[in-house]
């Protein structure tokens, strides 16, 4: 017969995995939908200006990273992305932290969104160009790289992961103190 702790642990792992994969799928669907709309509405047109020029919708295709860095080595981004996705899937088997599930779900969805472009879009398998459409301050990414929903999710997920690491929150649901040792919860104090 299983102990209550083992049952609670399994429930916590299932909940964390559900959050991770739910967020990942939501980001992937939103990214796919916005890229489809951008291709339909922006192809062959001038950038659309919003918020007085703070944001532009400007369709670009990027074979590299931000500002097309590494444009001649697109396959490397596909390989790195597949390794990251593999690590997230491996981590999901042990994950018990909901904040980490959110972080990794954002990264998973963003990584899958851009990987789908690199695998299936022109000019060919694993060298496809990522569809980007959001530009800040300038219409063609001169002030800041043109990005998409997947990129936004990746950045938010990574920032959240860094915050969780810096505050000692572990993927297994535990927490480290300032001295690097696990923090044990204290019993609530009785009121006098």
C-alpha cells in the first residue's frame, strides 16, 4: 500500500506536468495562429503602426537568432532547440514545482513554435526561416530585434527560471536558503 506522501508526490508531479504541457500547448497554438495571421495580413505590405509608433507589425523571416545572428548556421539552432526540449521533457518526469512548470511551459511552447518554423518553412527542412512580426520603436527592427509570440514566451520563461534559481526555488518543490541548504518548513506558532 502506498504512503500518503507518495500519493501526494505523484499528484503534485501530475499537476506540475499538466501545467507545463498546458502552457506549452497554449503558447504553441498562439504562436502558430499569430504567424498565420501575420502571413495573411502583412505579406507584401508596409508595416502597420500602433500606439503612435511604439509597436509595428512588420513581417520578416529570420534564419538566425536576434538580428539574424548566425543566419548561416540555422541547423545549429534546430539542434540546440531539440536538446532543450529533450531536457524539459526529462525534467517534467520529476517536476513538482508549479512556478517551474510555468517557466518551463513557456520555454517549451516558445522553443516548439520556432522549431516548427525551422523544420517546416522555406527554404527547407531544418533550415527554415522563423516568421517574426512584432517590432518595437522602429518598423524593421533597427532599435530592437523583430520577434514573435514564441520569442516572447521564451524570454519570459527564461527570466522566470533565473528568478526561481536566484530565490532558491527548486524544481522538486523544495527551497534553498541563503546558505545554500534546504529550508525546512517550521511549525506554525501558537498564539498566546
